[in-house]
C-alpha cells in the first residue's frame, strides 16, 4: 500500500484509480494488527492501493496503541 497522490491514473500501470476500502495488516513480531474498512484509492487495473496522509497517521496511532497494549492480535475497523 502506498501513500496517496492526487492523480486519477495509476502511476504503475496507467489504470484508473477509484475510491474504495482495504484491510491494513502489520506484523509486530510479537503480534498482529488488522485494521479493516480502511479508506483507500485502488487501481481498477492492477489493484495497487494508496492511502492518504490522514489515514496513514491514524493507522500509525492504532499500531502504536496495539504495541503499547502488547496484544498478540488486535482487530480494529475504521
């Protein structure tokens, strides 16, 4: 997953980007964080995904909170 750009075409394949949702997963070595229903732009041709900076900051906050809790599995929905 990459950070969002304002372009409407995919820089990888030239396909069209459209708004959608994705699932973000991170392995913390001692556990896993899964965030469902994350807003993202997705290429209709190759499937590459981008998230905007505000969403990335929220995902970072959720991940840091899960680290602090020391949970083996943390599942969150946005």
